[in-house]
């Protein structure tokens, strides 16, 4: 991988972690069970994205 590609992957890892943490934080504040479950699924999806990008390294 080139330096630029590695920087892209690093940036993508940071974004995925950020979105995952924000989804978890938001889910903990929600009262509606259906909406909370949906946001928790989004957090899991961002964890999967993180793992995919991490696997590139």
C-alpha cells in the first residue's frame, strides 16, 4: 500500500470508531426500544466496518 492509501485506511478507521461510539452513546440515551435497537444495530455495523478496514492492514 502507498502512504496515501494507508492514510485513507487510518482515516476510515477513525471515522468508523467515532460513529460506533456515537451510536452507542445515543442508544444509551434513547427510551424507545425499537429506535434503541436500530441504533445499536448501526453501532454493530460500524464495528464490522472497522474490522474490515483493520483487516486490510
